[in-house]
């Protein structure tokens, strides 16, 4: 069993591409065997790409010593984030967003259903209600034809304050039965 | 995305089915109210300006003590006819002067009031009150007055669904 220091050195050499192909393959298999190792491997690959990009972009603009120093600093930098599980939530951000969208849709759907349901339930307030006398009380004339007579329409107050219709028609007495 | 669409469709279908169920329920109740028979009462009162008695049964009908009825000093109930109004069918009540009151329940209004057509004429005539249309709440009367009779005036009160009267 290798010591921690030896393991670190081997990983460092793996990162630097200094291991023999057989050893490199063994280290890669070992890393890919666990989620943490896979994440490490992914980060190193990203870092390697970043280094490659920086060196291509900055080649000629800075001196080699400064570039080497920057590379060294970036080589050492990932050691800390690799061991921190804090980067894991970033990988879970996508499903989290999906969950929010799904629950948002559920909430929106039920809100729409509730709105429709409440609108329908509220409808009977203006519908025929045999016992709902508070809606309209009293009586009123819609249309009247006095014929050849003259007449007047009155409104008289009922016992409960409601307005009651009175149609008064002038008349000559007709024959008794 | 497919899940979201399914949830929205379910929600809309839920709301629509609730609306449909409620709407059909309302339609049923509306039809039932419109097609059911409604009791009514026709009260015929002989009112005179001469001092006299006021029928005790009329004392609770406070409208008859207010203008234009307050000039009458005596009131006597001549008849109190109970009948049933059926939508579209005429109901007749004879008056003591030979005329007849014809009542027709036209419909139940959305607010629960009754739309009623009335006419008062001698048989086969249309010389007095050819047409009167009123809307009245259950238990609240409307009056037709002015026919002269035996030195007094006939006051005809029509109440639809009188059992629900609050007076």
C-alpha cells in the first residue's frame, strides 16, 4: 500500500503526463472508479485545457518565467477545490432548476384550476335562488297597456320596506253579475 | 417539458370539468324552477272612503294604509283565491264585477323573481286592462286598483308564492 505522499506524487505526475502509459492507465481507472475521482479527473482536464488556452493566448506576451509561475500556481490551485465537496452542488444545479420549473408548473396549473373553480362557484350568487330574498324584493311594472282607459302606476312601500307596484285604472262601473 | 404540459392539461381539464358540472347543475335548477308550478293568491278587496271597518286580515298588509290607498276608510275582503301558476298557462280568477283576472307565469328571472303577465277584462273582451307585465319576488304582491264596484273601489292584490311572504 502506497503512502499518502507517494500517492500524491503519482497523481501529480499523472497530471503532468509524466507517468508511463501503464501507470497512467491504472491511475485513470482508479480515479474513474469513484465519483470523487471522476470529478477530480474532470477538473484536472478542465485545468489542463485552461492552461493550454492561456499558454496559446499569452505566448509571446509574457516572459516564460512569468508563464511558468502562473502555470505552477494554477497547478497547485486545483488541489484545494478537488478535495472540497463544495463544488458538487454546482453539478446538482440543473436538476434543482428542473424541480423548480416542475413545481412552478404544478402551482400554476392548480392556481388556474382554482381560479376557474372559484369563478364557477361564485356564479350561483346571481342565479335563481328560491330562498335568497335579499337579492331582489318587491314588485315592479315592466309593461302596461291601459287600453281605452287612463291609469297611473304607483309604488307603495311594503311592510319590509320593499317597493310594491300599484296599477290604478280609472273605470266606469260595469254591470253587476 | 412533457411533464409540465401534462400537468397544465390536467389542471385545465379539472377546472373545465368542474365548470361543466356546476353549469349543468345550474341549468338543471334553472329549468326546474322555470317549469315547476308556483302557487299564487289573488286577494280582492272592496275599499271605500266611507268610515268603516278594515278587515283584520288586512292590517298586516301595511301597503294598503299608504298612498294611494290611504284615502280609504274601510276595507272588506271579498275573496281570496288560491291558484297554481304554470309557465305558459293562463289561470283565471273571477271578480265580483263580472270581469276576470287572467294570470300567466312567464318565467323565473335570474334573480329569483317571477315574471307574470296579467290582464283584467270581461269575458271575450279586452276593454279594461289588456296587458300588464310585472316582476315580483316570492311573497311580495302587486296591486291593480280602480274598478268601481258597489260604491267602492276594487283593489286586487296578486301574490306569487305567498307562503314565502314576509309580511
